[in-house]
């Protein structure tokens, strides 16, 4: 190391010298050696350790990683603390073999950096519940006292406070065990390659110029003595993701399926996202964008209910329930037993419990194949109407029901319904709604209809004229189903299914339109409802809600 760099290190290190002035050899316990002075004021950590006969194993592993690795830690202008395991306390040969087969970065992170921290961490006084952040971003407990001795990650400190030019060296009785966090372990757990490959494909590393240490300018280009990169992955967030699984001071429980289970469920879910690649709606979404949606949503739905924050469980409604990390506009809870019943492997990690399941714990109805509904009063989703029909429209609200009405207390979805025409309407009326976010899946179509006398209890039942409807379902301008002569029960709030003589129809929607924009022009799925003219019929229509109720293939 050149003299100018040593002087720079020494100037920084001396700022911390006051930490040691109160340390006395008389305070040490039997077996713990303490060096309050600075015996190696002109030598770096590397120079001291490479010449220490107790640390030859440790240095062989460090040197096997390459000179640049040793230099990046111990020959910079920063100061470090090293907890170095003494000889014959770990399997150096297996670590060196890992380096030789191409796993140098793993060994450097999980072994070398697991024993090094930024800044000076002396064994001084009493340290209780004292945690240090290591260079691999793990937390390790460094605690104890002179009377009872010190430990690092549970390993006894045999020789403390060896002060050198750029830091402090402690010798420990054995190597600390590296504890993977959940994010790291996904890539290591046997049989989870499919999940790991997908999640890790979103890893991003961005150069952080502000935190990197600049070196000399060579041939007009700025070089860096220490380059810092910020890590990012869009899945590592509670909102829309699966939680901060890479954060050490978090606590999670996760349930990941085996490769076979993952692939089986992915095929099952993928068919629900059959986007029409030639559709012009929305105009901003081309075939490439639709392909990206088809890739994204099945994976999102398989992942979103597999991770649980242990801290957040205090907010669940029942001790038997568990609430996932993912937030998608609604709060959901599941029974713990539902997730636990298929667990085949459990491992305690640095930030929680990692579990593997051999069956997927949820059905499509629980994760993506939801009921799709349209409130009739949402006029933004009404298609263009004839001017004559527009003139006949008016709204009526639940709070207009008379207190002595036989319908008092009846739940109207959203507290309101929409009315087309009235008792004086002589022509058929039409209501056509655009339905957002339909999957290419099976549904039953139901209408919630309101009788004429819901706001007027003076109308006698025998004076209520029958209402007959024709309902047409279409998508991409093509008719899927048309059902005529649907009679409404005018004596109650009625749920009417599109049916034939065998019962409610199961409608297999050919195309997915799951865009989550709720913009009328982006969707082509439409439900048209017309009143059918006839002798002594009511031509008006009172609609509460349109519902697409999911049906599984097994039904």
C-alpha cells in the first residue's frame, strides 16, 4: 500500500481512538485477550491477518476468491471490523472448492463478508442486545462484557480489539453460520426452480454514483475504487407484490409450491387470460402489450397469496385466520389450516419461516376467477342510447322506499338502482352496458331486477303488469348468447339468470378483457337488456345490477 493512502486511512481511524482509552487489561476475563494499544498502527487488516498463524485457514479462503476481493475489503480508505475465525474451526477445503467450481461470489458473500462490518466495533464495556450490520447486509448480535466475555453471532470472542491501521480485528472461536433470508433461499431450496427463475428474472442492479468511491480518471473515463449498485425487484413490495422478503429486520411466513405444482397451476390459470391479439380495443394496447399481460397476471395470481407478514397478523379478525401481504384493493383472510395442510418442508431463516407445499392451497375462484358485476347506476358504462330512451331515464334510490312498504329493509346493491322508462312508457326500452375485466372463463349471467312498486306501496300486486325481457350477450361485436321471453317476478326484488329449459346457462367467454382501466371504450363485452312489447305489459325496466358469476370447469 502506498504511503499517501496509509496516511489517509490513519487520519480516519484516529477519529475513533477515544473509544479505547478506557480499556484495561485488568478488566479482561481469563482466556480473553485485549489489546488497548495500537500494535499495528502502520499495517492494514490484510497485512496483519495474512501474517497471523492463527488465521491461515481464513486467509486461504479469502485469497482463493482473488486479490481483488481481498483488496476490496482490507486495503481501502474505509475502516472495518473483522471477526476472524481461527484455524481448524470450519471446512476451508469445501469453501475453496466452491470457489474453484465457479461459486466465488457466493463464498465471498456468505462466508467472508459474513465476518466483516463497516466502521469500528470494539469490545468495550457491556454490550446488550447489540446488533451490527455486516457487509452482506445481515444482522449479527455482538454482545457481552469483560466479566462474562463477548460473543459474535453466538461464537465466543477469544482475542478482542486488535487495532490496526484501517480497523479492528477480533478472533473468534469458530466461524459464524450464514443464515439465508427468504429471498435468497428461494433460489437455493430444492425443487423450486420455476418460482425462483420467474421472480429472479426481475432483478435489477443500478449503479449508485453518489455512494461509489471515485478513483483516478483514466483515458478520460472516471474509474471507481468501490462501485456501489442498488438492487431492485418489483415483486419485493407489499403493495402489488409479495413483501420485502429481502429485508433482514422483517418477519414473514411463506408457502411456495414445488415445480410440478407451480407448472400445473400456471397452465390452469393461463387459459383465463386469452387476450384477443387482433382487437383494436383499447387502441393503446398492441399484441405485444397483451402478451405481457398474459404473462403477468397468471404469475401474479399464483404468487399473491403465498406470503404473509408475521407482524401484520395482529390485525386479523380471528386467531385461526391469516392475512396475506399482497394488497389489491380488498382485504382477504384465509384459515391457517388451509395453507398448513400441504406443507412438506419448513426451514427457519434469518427473516422468517420458509415452507414448501406439494399442493396449491387455493382454487381459481379464490385467486382470480372472481364475480364480475356492474352496478346499473354506473352510467359511465352505458353505451349510447337513442335520444327518446335517454329522455325516459331517471334514477331512484333506496332511501325513497316508503317506511311502510313491504320492501322496506330489502338490500339494493350500492343503495340504488337505475330506471329506464316509467308507467307511461309504451315502447320497448333498451339498456346496454359494457362489462369490464371479464376473463376468458366460464360464467353464469344474472340480473338483479326491481319491481315497479318498490317505492310506492299503494300499487296493488294485482295491478302490476308483467315485464318480459330479451337479453343479448356479445363480445368483439359477435353475439355469444341471446335469450328471449324472460319473465320477471314483479312482486319482489328478483334475481334472474340467463337460462334455458335445463336451468342457468354456463357461458364460456372466448376472450379475456382484463385491463383494469374501467374505461368504456377499452372493452367489447356488452350486455343488452330490452323490454319485449306485448299486450298489457310494463315497458319500463328497473335494474339493480348485472352479475357474471364464475363457474369452474369441474362444475
